[in-house]
């Protein structure tokens, strides 16, 4: 059963990721990224991480992807134009990707002592997780909340309307 | 049927899937020509790395690996908010999302 679930959802995951690369319209890419994220949530559940599976659906597939689709629709992003890209990406980038993938795959396939995952493995409960999070790792948790606050302020400062310019953004694009 | 139910998956398959997802993210970063899609490729890379964190947490029965993924998610949420705000600001100044046309740091 575990094998079946793994094959199905790993397949969804890879299909979504490849579709993200092939689609030329950003909204199609965003929808295939949602497929990738939801299948990853199922894989997390198979590995016994129930809290992360739910958080993946809520935070990634929910909040972040809603933000992405919202921005795509707000900016009315159209079909991207295909260009050849930079020469550096072609000559250095792709060989480097292949080399890194080959290296990681070799290391993983030769690694000793990697176990197996079964459905009967048991689940890390949210209680267990939160005990560690709110005792040992309380300071990083609070620091992250400050980070989120700064991110909110930064987003508002960057994307908010410039009040000193009463004519809005149409004026600013025209002036250069 | 019982033999089918008790089938197990080697953890190296999960790690391989995570490596492939990361590489697809890098390829997307290199070939996509739309600013938003490039940003989505970065999210794909983050997700690939998260999968290997969860796999290793399962391997060593360590809760802290899962908590690390939780932190990565929070930082990714903050990064997405700031990144998309920057994309909106760039679009306002340039009226384009094509990365080939955005060649100056100055807004």
C-alpha cells in the first residue's frame, strides 16, 4: 500500500514539476505547483509527519500559492516570450545541474544504513512536536515571529501606494 | 493482499525524488523567462529540500528535523510576501515581467 501511494504521488509530484517548466503561461505553472505541493503533503503523511502535511496544505498550497495567483492576476501576466536565455546558463548552468544531480544520486544510492518506510511506522504527533518546539526551540520560534512582522512591514512598504505621488503608478511608468 | 499491504519503500527513493525536484527547480530557474515563474522555481527547490529533511527525520526518529521544515515554511512565507511585493514594484516601474528586459538594479 505504501509503495502504491508513493508511486502515485511521486508521479504526480514529478508530473507537476515538469509541467511547471513546460507551460508558458504563469497561471498554468502556478496550478501545477499546487499539484506538486499537495502531493508532497501526502508524502509527508506517509513519512509520519502529520503536522507538516497539514501545514504544507495550509501554508504552501493555501496561503503562498493564493498570493502567487493573486499577483499573476493583478499584474495580468501574459504568455512568456521564449528566448534562448543567457549563454552562461547554457554552458555552465545545465552541465552543473546534471553534475550535481549525478553526484547526489550516487551518494544516496551508495549510502549505507538508510532504512525503509512502512505504513506501520507510526506518526510523530503534534504534541511531541510542540513539546520540543516550545521548550528547546522557543527562542528561534519567537525570532521567526519577528521576521514575519518585518516581512509584513517590508511588503507593505514595497508594494504600497506612494502617497506623495497623487497621480498613482501610471504617471511613474510614463516619466522615463 | 497481506503481502501487498506490508510493502515498504526504501528511504533512498524519497531522497532521490527530493534531488530530482531540486534539480527541476534549478532548471526552471535557468530556462524560465517570466519573473513570477522564476520565483515559483525557487519555491520548488525549497520544497525539494523540505522533503529530504522529513525523510531524514523519519530515518533518525528525530523531531527536530520536522521542526526545521516548519521554520523553512515560515521563512518561505515571509520570502514570498517580500518577493511578490518586489515583483509588483518592478512591474510598476518597468511595465514588464520579462527577466531579459529587467537589467538595471535601480527602480
